[in-house]
C-alpha cells in the first residue's frame, strides 16, 4: 500500500507532542484514576478495593465535606478578588497619566517573584508581634493587633486576599490591558455626547466589549485557584490553624506524601478533577447570557 508522504509529514511534526502528552499528561491521568480504586502506601503493591476510598470520603461526618467547603470558599472569593484587582489595575494603566509604564512594572512585579519567597515575606508582614501591619495599627489606637495567620476566623480571608500577588493575577492584568486598548474610542465619544458618565461607559461599553476576555480570565482563574492553591497555602499556613485553610490540593499532598495513603489521595484528585470540569461547564453555559462576541 502506497502512503502519501505529504499526509504523513504533519503527523511526524506533532509526534513529540503526542509522546509528551502520553508520558506526562494522559498516562498520569489514567494511572491516577486506576489508583483511586486501590489501597497503596507507596511501599507495598497496590491492593484493589473498589469504591472504598470514595465511600470513606463522602460518608456522613467525614472531614472531606469541610475540605470541600473551604476549597469552594477560597476559590469563589479568590477568583472575585484577583479578577477585580487585575481589571482595576488594567484600567489604571489605560488612563492618560504619565509614567504608566513604570506603574505597570510595579503592578506586575509580584507576579515574577517566586511565590515561595513572597509567602515568607507575608509571614513576616502578618506576624502578630513583629509584623508591620500590626505596627501601623498601633498608631491608630489598636494596641493588640489580630493574629492574622493563626486566627481561624481571619486566616482564610487573609490568604484569599493575598491571591492578588500571584502570577496569574499579573497575567490577567496584562490580558485585560490589551483588551481595553482594543475598545473603539468612538464608542466612548458617542456615549459622552449622549450624556453618559464614567460608570455608564464602564458597564455599557467597556464590560460588554471585553466580556470574552473577562470570561477567559474567569475560567482560567477558577481552574488555577482549584488546582494551584497548594502553592500559596502550604508555605503560608500548611492548612492551619486546625483545618481552617485545608483545601483539596493540600489534602492530596498530605495524604499522598505524609500519610502514605496514595490510593485515597488519587481518589481526592479524581474528585478535584470532576469539580473543576463541572464548574467550567457551568461557566460556559452561563456565559451565553452575558458574553458578547463581535458579529
């Protein structure tokens, strides 16, 4: 059988990607799903136990329900805060002010600093005794400042706010900045003639025009928050105090590499994947009502 070389060459070009996907993405995903049905301590061979890991995970009174609650709260508010901050800074960069290039550097600087280094800086800043925040609070009469990272009622919200200093927030800012520059100036001029103020122009022109970009950032921010929250939370609080900041990604790490419950950790990873897929599908479905694409 004769094979047309022209039809084979394109597949040869993508062969390295296919091999990499199988080895580093597709293969591990399949292995994780299979291991989720086993009991494995990383030492002895895996033992097939069926749905036991999932049954234990979702039984009444299981701590996993609390972990899901913390994960969803962290995801919802971190996405809202990070996207709002990214859009706000992008709008500032699009103002007719001298030195915006310098400001863009400072806004994006935290995104290029290793997050592990930032978390240690935040530990010092938020320290109850030595932290600069409580030091400034003492000037306004608050002698006993909060214990930001050890108060169960505060720590989750503190960690959530710190998401504005992650790489993804800086990345979203640049994407918003590019989108805002593409909004036709004629629309603003026409709106001004009709008597629209800044708020009207923002909600009736800017947001609808950049809604596809806003939706893109919303989806990516949600996925990143669900899957990469470990990078911020582990060095900052390690899930504490108690389990106040124990998200799924952190619990997966603890079960896999501290408690040597790899099968259970894989089951948690499968649940995290399912949650991510469901949330993404819901976002795509709802987006039809508020995202406007150019005809």
